[in-house]
C-alpha cells in the first residue's frame, strides 16, 4: 500500500525526493501518512480534492487485496 | 571561435513517434500501478483508428478494478493520465478498459438512450437519467444527437451530473 501511494505521489510532484509515506496501524485500520514538499501539496490533493480521492480509491483496492483497511492522510 | 574551425558535423536523430512513446509510457504506468495494487493482470495496447491510447486490462476476476458504476476504473484512468501528462508535459488522451466493461456499458447506454428517447417522444415529458461520468454522458448525447424531436442536456455538478432528455420546443 505504501509503495502504491509512494509511486503515485513521486510520479506527479516536482520534488519526488521529498515524498515520504509512513504506515501506522490504528485498530483495524492502517493509516498512511503522505508527506510532500509544500509546493507539491496542491498536486497530490488536486482540484476539488480529485487526486486525493482517486488515490484513496486505488488504496482501497490495494487494502482489500491485502485483507485490511487503509486510510490516507495528507500531512 | 570560428577561425580555422572545421565544418561541424551534426548528427540529427529523428524524434521517435510521440504517440508510440506515450502509449508505452501509459502502459508501463498502468502496469506499475496494478502490481502495487497486488492485481495480477496484463495490460494490452489496443490499436485503434483514433489518436486515443486504448489500454485493456486482462486477467481473472477483475471486478474490483471496475467498482461501483465504474468508479474505480475512472480513478485508475485519471491517475494514469495524470502521471503520463506529468512525464510528457502534455495531456495525452488515454482510455482504459477492464475486461470489455466500457464496451458493454456503451452498448447498454445506447439501448437505454433509444428507449428513453422513445418514452420522451410519446409522453412529451422530459426524462432525467442517473448520474454518469463524462464519457458516458457523451455517449448518450451522441446517440441522440440526430433525433429530430428531442434534445439532450447535462444538468448538475461534478459527480452528480446527469443527462436530461427533453422534447423539442420545450427547452
């Protein structure tokens, strides 16, 4: 799941080296925290949050495949 | 500079066909995404007559990639387009299908459009269809474009946008 979000984020930002994703368990959930350079924040969120929403949709698939549930936070 | 210099030899390499490059990049991006989503599937590049890059995901039990009303499929397509556009610094038309879902959906929409148009014509009442993504609305508008006594419009915002079929003369 982390690799998925990392791959997407690194592929759409201007500072891929500053992309950091951490995974933390929280009860039955896994919380993924995505950190990017300040100027790239808009890129991973997108207009009306469309990029973030699409990433969450794909993350849900990855989570199902791994038999868990995941949440994405952009910090 | 220039004095006594020999004539310069310049080797010109023609740029490879841009669409072919974009297609292989798009395919590679989709494969990378699928493998990170733990979906065992292969990606086929469909050669079409249009300039759109058509990618088809082939594998077993891929319903999870389509999602409710094709939502997941649209998200995948959106992300692939975004990544390819970022790499190539330009928007490239890419269409992704999973196990012929879009094709089947297009057929179903065509039938629905004709049925609803008939209903509007006989009843004289407008009909509003359920919310649909842009390309599905486009299919409906195109199917009904030539019908003489009805018009179609899209109403609503964003994901709630839907097609309304209106009898002509009542717009």
